[in-house]
C-alpha cells in the first residue's frame, strides 16, 4: 500500500474520486492518515491528541453509505483536524490549558456536527495558544507548535496547530478559530489558505469562548477550492447561537469560477506603511496579478486603523475576563488541592490552572470593566469599534474587496517575541480591524521571502460576501506563479 | 451581638421611614430562560440540566420568548413603559452555584421602567412607583447541610440554574412596614392574576430585599440606607422592617451614624445583622451580553401580548361594583385572588343572583373553607353546585334557613342541592292553597293574638308568622306567609 506517500497531497476532490472509484475505502484512508499523522506529529506538535475511535467510526459510516450507494457527503472520508477550542463529544477538549487538561465534553459543537453530517473524519484535536490567546502558539500549556516550513520558527497563532497540520499534510483541512487574526496569521506563516467568515456566518455553539463578539470559527486548507468546500459544510444559521445570521448560504464552490474582471479592489494605505518590506512587496506583487486579471485597483484610506489594536485589546480582554470566569475549580476544571477556603480554592485553581497570557488578559479585562474605568476604556473602545466598522462600510462603497498584508512580518523564531507582549499584540495590526468589523477575510499564499518563509495576502470583502472573496482568491491562486 | 435599646413609640413617631423594595419573582415558564431544560421543582439534584445551564465551555444562551412575554405582562400590569429595545447584560461574580461566573441580567437598558401600583394602606389608596423591571437567570443552589461530609464539603444543585426571574424594583415611596406589606401583597395579587408567577414564597418564587433609611419627619433629604436581605415571608418583611427602622432611629437618637451596608434578617432573633463588608463589596463589572442580540420588542409583538392580558384586580373590582351592584368592600374581598373572583362569577352566573352569590361565597363558603384550612380551589362544593343552591333560594323553592342546612350536607357529601332537596322532601311551600290551610289552622288556635292584631297591636304579626312556619316544619315561604297573613287579618 502506497497511500502513505500520497497523504500530504490529498485534496477533498482527490479523496472523493478515490472513494468513488474504490481505489481505497474511507477506513483504509483513515488508518493510513492516522498512522502518518501520529508518526509525523512529533516534528511540529500540531496535534494535542488523536481520536482514532471516533475517526474510524466516522470512516466506517462513510464506507457503509458508499456500499449502499448513498451520497456519503461533501467531505466523505476527508481527514480533518479540529482546533482544541472546539468541543467534541467524548473527545478531550483542552483549549490548550491545564485548566481543561482532562475535560471531555458531553456534546459536539455545531460545526463539528456539520463535519460529521458531511462524512468528514476528525483525526484529532490541534494545539493552539491557551484559550486562543496568542499570535505564536507559544502560549499552549502543552508545548509550542513548530512551523513545518522551519522548525525553529513559530507557526503563528492562535490556530498554529490547525495551520501546521494542514501545511505538514497530517490533515487535509482543519477548523481553527479567529478572534483577532488567529486563522489568517498562522495560515500566512505556514503557507496555506485560511479563511475567517463573516461574524454570524458559522455558528459559535461549542466554540470555547475567548471574546464572544469577536470569536469566529474559521477554516484552513491547502487550496482555495477545499477552503470553499469546508466553509460550505459549516456555514448557516444555528438556532443555538443567537448571533448566527439567517442569511442564505450561497454555493461557494460554484462561485469560484466566476470571473474577476472589473472587480474593484482597494489598497488601504494604512496597511502599507512600510512598502519596502519584503512582506509588502510580495503582497503588492500579488496585486499586480489581480490587475492583469482585469481588476481595477485603487488606493483608499481607512483612517481609524491606528486605533484598532488598542480598541481590540480592551474589548477582547473585557469579554475574556467574563468568559473565563467559569473555570473556577468547582465543576469540570482542574482544581488546586488543599485549599482552606472557597476564596483560596478560586485563587489557587486559577493561579495554577491558567498560563501567564490568560492571567494577563483576565486582569486587563477585569480592570477595563471595573467601576470608574468602564467609560474610559470599554465604552470608548466600543465607539472606536463603530468607527472602524464605518471605515469598512465607506471603503466597500467604493470597492468590492480590500487587499492587505496579513502580518507585518513572516514567521518569527520561537521565543523571539515571547518576553514582549506589547510587540506581540502590535503584530496583529492588519488582522484585528476585520475582526472588529466582523467582515469576512482570508489569507492566500502569495510567495516566499528570500529566507524561504511563506507570506499570505489578505483579502477582505463585504459582510456575507464570502463568495466574492473566494472567487478572487481562486483566480489569484490559479494565475500567480 | 447585643441588641440596641429600641426607641419608644413617641420617639419613633418623630421619624419617617423611606423604604424601597427589590422583589425577585420566578416566572412560571415551563422551560428555563436561556435553554430548554424544564423548570420543575423538587427533582433529583442536577437532573434538569444541559450544557447551557451548566455553563459548559462553548455553550451559548438563547432567550426564551415565553419568559420575555411574561415579563412584558408583568410590566403592563404594573403600568410600566416597555422599552422597544432593551439589553441583556452580564453581572459578573464568583459563586459556586453560579456556573458561568456571571448572571445574564439587565443593567442600564432594562425591559421596562416608570410604572406604579396602587396600594391601600391605612384606609387610603396610594401609588407606589416601580422604577424598573428586568429579566435575569437564577443561580443554582448550594447545599451546606444534610450530607455525611457536610462539615467539609458544600454540594451544588444546578437544577434551578437558568430559571427565569424578573426583578421588580420599587421607588423609595414606601413609608411604613404596613405599606411594604400591602405593596408586596398587591404585587403578588397582580402577578398571580396575570399568571406569570405562582409567587409561592415558600418555594422561593417570590424573594424580597429592602432598602431602608429613616429621617426626621418633615426632612426631604434621604438618610443613609441599609439593604436588608432575606425577607422571605410576609411576616419576616414586616418584622425586619420594624426592627431596622427602630435600629436606625435609635442610632440617630444616640448621636451615632447609620452606615451604608447590607444586613441580613435573622428570623430566629427578629433582628437584622450587618454582613461583613468584604462579602458584599461587589463590583459586578456589568457589560452588554455579547452572546445575545439586543431584545427588540416591536409594537406588534407588544400589542399581541397586551391582547392576551387577563382582567386585572382593580379592573375586576370596578366591574363587580358596576355590573353586580356589589359594595366596595365585597368587591375587594371577592377579587382577592383570581380563583376566588372566578368562583364568585360562576356562582353569580348560575344562580342569576349576584348579591346572594356574593353573600354565600363570603359567608357560609368562606367560613367552611377557613374551618378546614382550604383554598377556594379545594372547595368541596363547586361553583356550579353553590350557584344551583342560591338559585333555589332566589326562586323561592327553599328558604334561606333550609339552604343553610342543605349547604352543610353538600359540604359533607358533595351532593347537589337539588338531589338533597328531592331526597329529603325539603321543598318550600309557596302554594297559596297549602299555606292558607296552615294559616287558618294557626289563626283558629290563636284567637287572642288575632284579637290583639285587629285592635292595633300589629307587632304580633311576627309571632303568628313564626307559628305558621313552625306548623310547616320550616318549609313555608316566609314572605308568602307574611303577605297572606296580612291579607287575612285585614
């Protein structure tokens, strides 16, 4: 059996074809994919744990459907990795935190139910920054993830494991989560496609909350077409998430092939302040490709961009301080031993259970919500958020899509920015504006630096125009080179 | 802790209390406020739970429309203005029976504001302002006792977690403990009427905290207030307020200051005790709940709910006076609860004699129920049965006196009035022929009284009527006897 060699090159399409032509069964593929992933994983630490029983059971169900001649689903037999902040019934879900080290959820996230229904095979749960807080995947309680492109470097974060697994070939596609760039930035660092849909497009039910008004489930794949298919499967209204939208879901795969000629593209000048950087140059080269395809490109301005980092880190920490209150040692979490009083139990549990970054954000968030500071911080930040959203509304009156870098720099070395949280926060500058505005956005590989590090180009479109965004990305992917 | 020397009534009379009540009311929805779990009471611990009300990672709330509609009804009944857009907000604090680490409540944009309720106190009617009504979820229960290892562990039951509540906050318009009592009574009456809560205090469906301050009479500024908690029965409410008012007056009288604090009422001692300041030094860090959209109530939705509103006690009172010609007091008594008012109306309808129906319900029936300690809903005599009995009197088929005996039998056996009348041959004699025979017989036997009557001593008529009644063994129609006798005696 030579399947092992093919694993890293599989696509949703090639798996479908292989299954339908009976070249392999879903069970055979799953066994091989698990074997490969488990063997390769030590190189990156992308997976925290595997779930072979659940995977094989899903595969068997696909094989049975195939045997009965039924449609096995859009993702039949596709090996998928799921970020460990998305809950999976019966499969440990840790949020990469000591706090939830032994937590086994009794229910599936809606997105996971969608994967199941589409015949996907979840191989395991991927590493990430603790509770999705970080931009390098170094804040995991279970060790950092290494970038498959260069093991000395970070894969980005917080969905570092989800991006690394897809880049490494230990998963065909993966689910990540994006609160301020956590899907796009690691996708960019690892050289894969990462998409964050409109806020409300994909249900958050079962996504362990970091900052509820900013959290999105996003997707990672090795190409735009697989990205579209995975989004198709998880998008839609969910009664269990009141913030999910009742907007019809278009056929994303069908939308890929429409032309992009005449599409208006804006380059926000605030995102190209350093036009001579290698990153900017690679992105601008990408823009040239789009021009060749007939897109009209113009420079625009998004004047409130410079306030985004400050506003973001106030809002996300405020929400985090509340969202993480439930990890108190009373029920399903880690509990510190030998506390004398209830207050001690809380303090010791949270002191020992959370990592440094979580504690930093809980403290910041508690501060900005406290009496006397609420108006100066939280309320002010919400006003800035409104202005940033307005920047996007204004921009999308003029253009159909925006192009920008994902990150000011490519993957950095492990430990390089760990001692400077401010520097780390500032590196989110190009991704958090979209998070604040809730618009769809994605990172598409647009080249490598002289040092061989991948760089992603960010595409942003109007609310619920994932189809337009994917079309542009698909055209770009086929015509660059 | 030593109790204060409480001031005498003369000193107390120089002060005025300023009281505002915060009342938590459990809504009578079948499912919880943010999930579909049942709200039933008394099930085994931690059985009516799901990821949402357990606060599991990743779970999200969905607002229960039925809870919103009940809160809207309460708002309408309390004359509040309902906000077209209100907001849910997180109230953050740590407690073992609060699984999310926050309550989803409402803060600066509550569901409804600016209402009032009319309260009768000391014979006069007053409006007590309602500041606001907001929705929130209840916490679970901490069980500190009853387990073999209770000395070391607290157990948590999350069945109650997520039960829908409304908090009704009054203006500081209440001046006496009696008025507070009447306010709570009126609130309970209205909420039970509109069916949004059972208001069962024993089950914790109605919980009350009070903000209390005192000031010398004539002063317009408020004094420093204390918040008194644990006023979970009507009796406790009055006792606690009386104690707290006296305590504050005595502090001021002795030149000390009232400090702003939370105090707990202890029913065993009848006193309020200050809680350690640490325990209530909360900064709840309210902020808008990002998991729920703003609560938008369209005109159309509001009017649809308004159309479902039942008649309120005050409206019903007015109608009873107007339609049935009842006295104010009777109307008040008969509208005390929705069940009683409906029972009365049925009796009135079946009997066709509302006044007699009112007398029977408030008289013989109420006495019988009181004696047995029963509620109107447990009455052994149905409204239809009582209506039939009253109708028999009105039609003259039985006398009032006979009816009382029959009623006792109905209570005992559950039989209908007509069945008893027929079985025992208890028909009232109204037939002129039959009565005349009886009258003639009596007049023959009492020539002296006849003589007296005819010579002008007409008061002897009563004696003669009594003799006729006696001869008929109580079955003669007294009115008819009276009339016939007068005619005969000329």
